[in-house]
C-alpha cells in the first residue's frame, strides 16, 4: 500500500461498525468462557500483542466470565512503516513465568501468519499448559505460514484496514470502527 492511499473520510469506508465490534466481542467472550468452563479451566492469562490488540483485548476481557483472568502484554514489531519487513522483533517480552499456565494470545489481525508462528514458537518454549489464539481479524487470502486460530472475530478480504487498534504509521488506532483504506 503506497502513500497515495486515501485516509480522508475514513468514516465513509467503515467495514465493521463500533456496534458490530461490540456484539462480536461479546459473542467471542461467551464462547471462550464456555469452552474454558467445559474444560474445567478457571484461570487464564490473556496476552495482548501490543499495540494493535489493546482495544480488542479491553473489550473482550471485560466480558469474560472465567473466574481468574490475568492481563499481560508483549510488543512485537513485524511491519516497518506500511509494508511487511519480513523481520519480526520482540520489543517487549513477558515478565512473568507462564510454565503450566493456560494462555490466550490476543491479536489484532493475522495477515501472512509470520508474526503468529514466530510468537507461538517463542511462547511454546516457555512450556505453558495450553495456548489458544484469538484474533479480531483474519485475512486468510494473504497467508504464507499456516496457523491454527481458535477464535476469529471477522474474516476479511485482502484490504488494508485501520481503526479499533489497527494503525497506519501509528495513526488511526483510536477509531471506534474498522475502516478500509481506499
Ligand atoms: P503477519 O505477520 O503478516 O500476520 O502480520 C500481522 C501484523 O501486520 C498485524 O499484527 C498488524 O500489525 C499488521 N497488519 C497486517 N494487515 C494489516 C492491516 O490491514 N492494517 C493494519 N495493520 C496490518
Ligand atoms: Mg501494526
């Protein structure tokens, strides 16, 4: 995506509205809560992948009914400005021990799958009891590395989107909706 793209009038290019995001977060939270209840797991650690997942995790976490939920954060960079650099850098790792803990990775979007497969490999070495993946958005048409995703908010076409955590050069994360850039 080049710099010639149009970031004006994003409000007219809404792909997923604030209302739809809220409803879906509630549905996902119900499903996750019920899955963990059925597995007799009453303690989970949500790992928010900064910065893109911060709004999604906040909304999701509030609606979970699992008795013990911890919120943790990692920061990973995979995109240099607007294009994928191919190189994944952990800018902030976990500062807790997740050995024998049940964790759920909260992602904003899965595009090529490179970030997530790198992250899964990294976290598996820490020997958690289980790892599940929850992503707000999935762009399966761009997948290069196959990853098994447990919970998906919305599957979208090959569009560049911003808002509700997702950025273009660090901007637009605060929009309450997801909009596509023309
Ligand atoms: P992957 O490693 O290609 O799966 O890239 C995932 C990361 O790329 C996400 O966490 C986002 O930061 C970024 N990304 C991919 N597609 C988009 C998009 O449409 N808008 C904003 N960021 C995106
Ligand atoms: Mg990003």
